[in-house]
C-alpha cells in the first residue's frame, strides 16, 4: 500500500512540474520556435488562440485536481 502512495506522489510531482512549465511564457516561445523549425507556421492570432485554449484546460485541471495533504 505504501508503494502505491509513493508512486502516486511521484506522478503528482511530474504533473505539477509540467503544469507549472506550461504557465510560463518562455515555454510557449520555445514551443513556437520548435514548430517553426519543423516547418509549421502559425499566425500570431492562431498561436494566441491555442495558448488560451491550453491555459483554459490547465485551469479546468486545477479545479478538479486534489491538493496534497
């Protein structure tokens, strides 16, 4: 039982790390740069819309996520 709690704690740490990085502007700038290198060009308005959608999803996840005790 204790092993399950430890694994769940590791998973939550990873999820928290990813969610915190997705909230940073530098992450989005780096993502746009990688997309441009891959040959995918987006208009600034499209990129802003995608960013807003992802931030909305993060907000929804934060609403339903349990906090650590």
